[in-house]
């Protein structure tokens, strides 16, 4: 369930950031269509945590960077805290990134 939530949130974020539209729909709609087409031969590029080599992982700058590079999917790490707050963090603690 969490993976599905992460995937859907990533597509939503990607769709919100993608601005180019064509006759066949937005770029995000075309990516979703490819994912659901079992006969598709298209290779989709997914970037986990965005462009984490050049920007802080899971940051808006990292996400915008890979969108600018032409990535098809940006996967971010969503987690629910014990007090039910949704946060974006890859690890269980903040030790590695702070």
C-alpha cells in the first residue's frame, strides 16, 4: 500500500511539474499509459530520490533537475510519522542526511 501511495504521489508530482501537452495528453498521462500497456516496448527512465548526486535527495531542486533531464518517472520516499504527518525521507532516521 505504501509503495502504491509513493508511486501515485510521484506521478502526481511529475504531472504537476510537467508542462508540455500534446494531442495525446500530458507527458504524465503518456507515461501512465505506457506503464499500463503490457505490449509496450518503451523503456521508461525512473529516478529514485531525484538528482541526488547534484542536489539534496528528495528535494524540489533534485526533482526539477531530473524532470529537466527528461526522466519519465521521479520516485520519492514518502513516510508517515507516528503522529500521522506525511514526510519525504528515504531513511528511517535523519542521521545520514543532516
